[in-house]
């Protein structure tokens, strides 16, 4: 018999499909990833709703639609191989990426969130993720270059260090702005960086500077 959670995960998959997510692989990964494991007990009953939810420390787990969409955008852009995620948060997007790409590097500035996320990924037997506690504005130069970069917090200006760490033909998807944010796609080409505006979005800010222990 299916558990309530797997029934709900299947309903979430159908909803995302109706909302325009097309990649079968992304939909399958959403269906088999237990989002309730990434959420505090008191909110678990909302785990399979298509909403962002608080995860403590003033942060949120992203809405499933945006997680699926950003993953799909990387696939549509032809990204394969190594992907950097900035803003691990709950680790849910990390888990989706880890089941879609070969190798994931993920940076989080809040140590307690990073720890919890690491535990959850191991619980799900996802071992192709390297995690770092640090400032995502700086990227992860020793792991660069990256074929894809996904930023899950809004940067008020374009993070140049991240663009530098993209491989040639690599793509970065990032929300840019403060009160008004636009999801943007950047591609590194022989001629330089090409950018495209995708949609209006709402993310927590990509905080500059100090690291919270
Ligand atoms: N994809 C995550 C989103 C979490 S919210 C999820 O679905 O759970 C964004 C995360 O970015 C927060 O955890 C926040 O602490 C982190 N963050 C904000 N600024 C950062 C920075 N400069 N470096 C690394 N992480 C940062």
C-alpha cells in the first residue's frame, strides 16, 4: 500500500506537470524525493503543497515548482556534469540536483542548516554532493569550473565571482534584485557572458559578507 506521503508526492508531480514542468526525469525525481524529510515536524502536513515553507533562521525551503523549473532550465540549457548550488538551505533542491546531475557542490552560510542538509542527503543515500560552509558570493574556486550554477537566494547585483567559475558554455540561473527580483540566465560564451531575463520571482536575499556559525 502507498503511504500518505508517496500519494502526496505523486499528486505534487501531477500538479507540477499541469503547471508546465515538461522533463519526465525532473517529474520522476520530484515524485520519489520525500520532501517531508526536509521540513520541521510541525509543518510536515504541508510538505507536498506547492509552497515555500519556513526552515528556521529566517530562511525558507523553496516552492517545489521553482525547484523543478530551475532544474529544468539547466537541463534545457544543455548542462551536464558538475553543478554548483549557492544556498543549500534545507537541502531539498540539492537532493533534486543530485539525482539529475553527476556531481553537486553546494554552499550554505548558516552552519546549522548545512549540517541538517548533509544528514538528510546521507539518509537518502545521495553521496555525489560536496558541501561547504561559506559565503556563496565567492563561489568555490577549488572546485571550479562548473557546467552549471544555480543560486537559490536573490543577489542584489550579478555575482561576478560565480560567472568567473563557469566553464565555457556553462550556464548560471540566478534571481537578481532586491524588492523586485528577476530570474536570469547567464551563459559563458567565447564572446563573453550572454544574459536573458526569465521571470519575476521572490527569494530570500543572498546575504553578503559574514558567515553565521
Ligand atoms: N534551495 C533551498 C533554498 C533555501 S533559502 C531550499 O529549497 O531549501 C536560501 C538559502 O541561501 C538560505 O539557507 C540562506 O542561508 C542561504 N544563503 C543566503 N546568503 C548566502 C550566501 N552569501 N552564501 C551561502 N548561502 C547563503
